[in-house]
C-alpha cells in the first residue's frame, strides 16, 4: 500500500494503515548539514477528502488533490498571502509560503 507523502506527489510504502504523513499534518522544522526545512502544518480534518480522492484514483495530480486541500492551516491563524504559488510549491517541494497575521483592535 502506498501513502501520500509531504509534497502530495511523492509516495512511500505504508508501514500500517495511514492516510496522511504525520509531518504533513503536524508540520516540522529542522536544520541539518547546512540545509533547513520547514513543513507547515495542515488540518487533519481537511485531509479526509484528498485521501478519499487518492484512494479512488492513485494517479491523481497535485492540482487535482489541491481541489480538496487548499493549503496549510496555521494554528495561530496566519493567512497565506501567495496562494497562487502553492501549486508550484506542492509540486516541487520547494518554495516560500508567505503568511500575514490578522489583527483586531478592541476598545
């Protein structure tokens, strides 16, 4: 059995029943050998539809999967500014996701 991996395009063998890679759901940060990585977190509830779509058609494209998974979900409420770049970022596994905070001032 194959499961979706970090960039939604790469696949790896499943060790047990799993739909989404834990790094994609939880996110990850790290530095090793002069290279840094930062995988943004995704909402686990939003993984259900892309997983079902992948189970029905394991040749589905990244663009097809992104109909169901719109992008990362930041727990602090960050807003993705460069949504147009997400497809390329997910396809290649590299790129920068720019986020902006939302502020409400209460009197």
